[in-house]
């Protein structure tokens, strides 16, 4: 995931002043990875406590993560509950087009008990215009287009990965998705803080960008059975 320098500085301060991210966690643990992590040793990660993983599939309509296939197969063979994620480029093409690209390259879903709904990673892009140059209402429409397209092909709504700061700034804190799309919030602190409008709780929490396993560190807000239920749809 891409993070702004300011966010990383804030993280460094948080880590320096609290030991929050080192606290032992009871909820199901997971990771999210992309080609930056190379070929992930999922057997080692599973032995070290993870039960789920999100693996980057695509960006926009021009990029397929070169490690996606290898890592998805490796996670599957290790018995990890896994899903794919798509990094949104709302300035590049429509939400429907990007959902179809994601679906066509491994981001699909089936009710097999081991596949998490695909995730839409929507956040600041440090190399682009703020909010990709879209108004809040255009951004909400773009996300709806992606989400509805994904739902019409798979029967489930995609998870939305974001930060409260980005969502507030770029969607006008839209409450339009809280009753349909599971939330995956990124916040590197000891508590999750204020959630975006519309969501009463988060489904996933990305609480650190490094830790005892490869990639970003995540947890599921619930029990292992709850995680399996999400994978069943
Ligand atoms: C986790 O989910 C429960 C509802 O199942 C909710 O009460 C709680 O606030 C959630 N935690 C977070 C951090 O969202």
C-alpha cells in the first residue's frame, strides 16, 4: 500500500512513544502483500500466527502484480484464507472497467470458504493529484460503479480499504457504503480511532506496515469462525 511521508512520520512517532503495535492480539491475524515482499513464505507466516492474507492483484487497468499468482497459490496450498486487492486509479478509467480488469486477473470470488471478497484499495496516491482530481460526488459514483460491477459478477460486495482521512477528504465522508461493503481501515495506532461515516464497525484493521510477518500487519475484527463466514459469503 502506498502511504504518504507524513503518514510514515506519524507512524514513527507512534511507534516511538507507545508499544501499541507490539501488543499481543487475540483476533485472527493476517498480512497484506504485493510484489514488494517477493515470494512470501506462507508456511512460515502461518506457523507464526497468521490465518488470512490479502494479495495485490492489479492497479488501474495497466498493471498486474508479478507476484500475485505465485503468492496466491502458495497461500492456498498453506491453507490460508486469502483474497485479492485492487489499487484504484479513479483518474484513469471507470470503476466498472477497473472492476472487470481486477476480476479478469484473479480478483474474483466464490463461496468456497477460503476466498475473501476482493478488496478495493482506495487512498492517497503520492504521485498524483489530490483525490485524483475528482469531486467528492464523482468519487462516490466511481466507487459505486466499481462496487456494483464486482457485486453483479460475484454476488458479494468488495471490501473497501481506506483511511478515515482519505475517505473524509475525497468522498465528503460518504455514508453510502456502510450497509453493503465490509470496511478495512488503515490506522497505525493503539486504537482504531474514528471510522468513516456509515460504518458502525470495521471488519479488518491494518495496524502496522511491518511486524513479525511479511508485509502490512492486519487483524480481523471477530473470531476465526467469523472470518470463515466472510469467506462463505
Ligand atoms: C468490532 O466489531 C464489533 C461488532 O461485531 C464492534 O462492536 C466493534 O466496535 C468493532 N471494533 C472495531 C475496532 O471496529
